[in-house]
């Protein structure tokens, strides 16, 4: 038997486009002599559809997509994920299902049993969990159908091998194993973070070792707003070795001979360098955000600093230099080298750039506000006015010419509120908002690995907002090496102040940093969607109250 995995980039709600793509893949699989082609979780409608699932019309269109695919399932079986209706009045109205289509009709359904409701996932909001498990009999083989989380009932941390995941009370594969299946198909939509590919491989291998049968795991690729899908679909032989791992961040259709997979003589994995993965994920994220929304051109403020530089490089690589416009907006506090660094970067990239000095605009504001600010001193108010002038200028150009503004704030700044609402925090998409400042520097070095793109001075000079004379970030914040580690322990590892202090950090600093994170939640609620590359990004996967008292 030959099994084809179709690792595709779906578009949420684009039923016609998704089906067309799957039909083309089916044709290609037939040409490769495949007996079965496997698509991802909720492939008909895209993942995550979220509250679109509450619309009857949306579910009807998904069913029409299944019917169209069923007609094409002649001479080849099609396995595809799609929502299905729960006929029982009790419980949720829908299942998250794997359809097995063959001989021009729906042969069998297997519903998803384990519905993740943590981090970016909220599946129990919509779906009823499966309570029955049955293998599919096809061409003399018994096939275990599973959907994404159904294989994650095993823990995937360092110390949990062989112990049941306490989140769940049922093990779908253990139930299916009773029927002696020959192999497992897993239809996934597993979002990217730079550590996840290793975790994913461990989970698949652990299941294969536990149940003694090969697994064919297919994942989505592409970006759905802030969620990025990296592909990396897997075939694992019964001996626990990765027979093949498909490419990251690109569509791919490959056919595998079951007998050869069972023999397990091949081993093929992709490289997993952190910065390569993050770079490629962000480029894909920008490209798909623009492409799926029908946008072509981006604009951003280019300051000469590291954040806007890295964002500009990603934009140019995602959209093409001709579709990126950079705006340099120096004030009386901007250094000459910052302007020169920004200009050099734009020239290196080949992007259009404009220089719009803001001193005269700033002075007109100050003159207008002078009677109202009488008797006060220069403070953060005047700094924010400069940031908001810049925000107004780039948004004006966005409105006039249709360029979508890219936000250039990093995760460290977003965490502690070191940014100006309606100023440098505005934009349609936050490109590097899930990268700590130290990671931004690391990514800049990676971008220069084949030759200087970002000027060396941009990377080596002390970070500064340049909103007052001789300003440096270190005037307001601890060194980023220290700040980022405290933030990581609090945000990613959910450690409290006492735990972090025990790690050797100064108590006063820890309590100040954690307080800054919590009191600035209101800013993060108003910022653009953040491309997610870590296990805990700001956005849909981190839900915090604005008015909470805890640590504030």
C-alpha cells in the first residue's frame, strides 16, 4: 500500500480554494500511484476557524466541500479533516472529524476525542469529544484514524515517558489498538513555536514505540494571522526511527510505500536551528498575512535601530523590496548615525525610503500646548508626542497609498510597556512582538551571515528610543540580558516573584519588572496581532485581566 501525505497551506473560510488545492494534490498523488492521500485537520475550512463554526452556513459549506472531495475519491481514498454535525441533542453541536472517503462516497468518520483547551487552543468551546473508536478497513489493511491532539495523551516533557497525561481520561490509540490496526494516520494542525518540532517528533515516536505500529502524521503549513504552521509532517517506522520528515514552511506532497516504512531502513530529519526556524517562520507569516488578505505593500518607520531594521529585512524578504516603503522620521534628538544607518539599510535592501523630519511638527505641538503645559517640565509626555507624530505620519501614508503598517515593537518592550500607544505601537501586524530584545540581536546576526545587510553599527550601538538628549534604553530598563531572563521566567515559565528571586535576581528588580508587565496589559490589548514563534506569545494564547491586582 502507498500513502501520500499532503502538507498544504489552507485559507480559513476559503472552501473553494482549499478544495481546489486538495483536488490538485489528489491528482498528483494518483500520478505517484498512491492508494490513500491524507490531508490535515479541518482542512476544508482551515484552522482555527474559531467562531465561524457557530454559523450554519459555514458548516454547510464545509459539508459541500466534503461531498465534492468524495466524488474525487475514485481509484484513491481521501482522508481529510472537517467539522461534522452531532446528531444527538445533548452536548456540543459539532465534532472535529476525520473523513475517510473512498469509492465516491463517505466511507467512515472518526471524531476527535481529545479537545485541547489551553494556550491558543479553545476546541471544547465548539466540539463534542468522540466516545467511539473504530478502525477503517481498506484494501486489506486496518487503519487507525486520529486527529492531532489524539496522540498527545502521552506527556512530552523531559520526565514523563510512559505516564498518562493528566489532562485527559481516555487514550484514543489505546482504544484503537484493541482492533489490531496496521498503521496510524494522524491529521494535525499543530502551530509552530521554535521548540515544537522536537516535541512533536518525540510524541509521535513515543506513540509508535508504545503501540508498535507506524504512524503517518500530516501537518498544516502557512500562517493564519498570528498562528504559524511549519509543516514538518512525519513518517515514523515501527522501530521508532523517523523514516522521513517533510520540509518546513513549504507545501509538499510525498508518497510512501508502507512496506518500506515498516522495514525502517531509512532515517531522514530536517535541521532545527533556532534562528533559521524563526526567520523562515516570520517571513512566511508576513507573506501569508498580506497574501491571504489581498494586500501587497507594507510601510514601516525606519529609525536606524535594531527592531525596525530586522522588521524591514523580514518584510523585504516576504513581500519583495519593491513592495516595502520605509519612512525615516528624525527629530532634533536623532543622531546622525541613526539616520545614516537607516538610509544604508534601505539602500542595501533596495526599498523605497522617504525622509520626513518631525522637529517642525513637534514644535508646533509644543507651541499649541504651551499655555496648557505652563509650569511643567519635559517628561514622558513630550517623548510620547514625538512617537505619536511618527505614528500619525506613517498611518497617513498607509491611508493614502494603501501600504499596511508593520509594527516593530519587540517582546521585551511590549512586556514592560516601553512603547507609546498610537505611536510606535500602532500597525496592522506585529512582526517581532514575540522576540525578546536579545533574540532580535541574535536574528540580526543571522540575517547578516551571508554578508552585511543590517549595518554593523545598528547591531553594536546601545539601544535608544532617541526621544530626549543622550537617551539610552538602559536609563529606564535593566540590561536586556537580565530583563529578558526575568521576563522569560515569568511569561513562559509562569514563575512567581519568590521563585525568580531564588534564582539569583535582585528582589527589587524582579518585583518592579513583574509589576510593569501586569500594569501594561491595557497596552497589549490594543496592539496588532503578534506573529507567534514561542510557546507563550502575547495574544490569543495569553489571557490576562487588565484590572487585576496581582503583582501590580
